[in-house]
C-alpha cells in the first residue's frame, strides 16, 4: 500500500473520530447541561481514592462515566468484532482513536456548551480537571502523546517489524 493512500486513510479515520467527538459532546451537553463531570446527575460517585489519582487524574469516578467510557470502548472495538479480525496493529489504532476521541470530545464539550465557551476553559472554571499544563488539562497532553505513539506503531510497515509482531 503506497504511503499516500495510507496517509489518506489516516486523515479520514481522524476526521471520523473528530466527527464522533462532536456528536458525543453534543449528547453530553444535553445530558449534563452546564455542570460538568456528571455533577448534577443521579449517579453514584467515588470522590476520593488513591487509584483515582493514578488512573483518573484525581477526578471522581461516577456510574455515568463508568458506563459511558466502557460503552465507547466497545463501540470503537466493534469493527474488530464485526470482522472477526484482531491484531496488535488494530488494537494500537483503536486505543489511539479512543484517546483522541476523549480529548476532542472533552474540549468540544466546553467549546459548544453555552454555559462555558473557550474563554471559560481555565482551571478556575473546570475543577474536575485538577492538573493543567500549557493551557490544557495534562490528560490531553498525555493522551495525545500516547495516541501518537500508538498510531505510529499501528502504521509501521511489515518489514519494520515490532517486537510484538502485530
């Protein structure tokens, strides 16, 4: 497969992830309104736990997010299940897309939400994002870096074999 075709497929895939992010941001705006991180939803919450600091950026774990995150992971894995084909390359690409999806969806929640907008996307107005770097939650930077590495790994050519042989 020539590199131009591969690049075109990558751009199409990323554009589709952004489109999905936009639609899901709109859904979450309708569900949460101006109160982010399920602040007013009738759901269970775990506010403090040492594992939340490690894996969840210090944010509360809610029933809403447990189900939504699991659902979206299953949705992104659906093509692998539908075609009955799994590989390390495909898994790297799926996980990268999930990470990009959540970064873009979260940011679009602020941009599109009438209660926020870009001007209010600052730590003082977004208490559920506890750690910030260069004007964005650190999760954005971490997920972006991980997604970039996973995408590169997923597009490596066969002759550039990886240690896990996808």
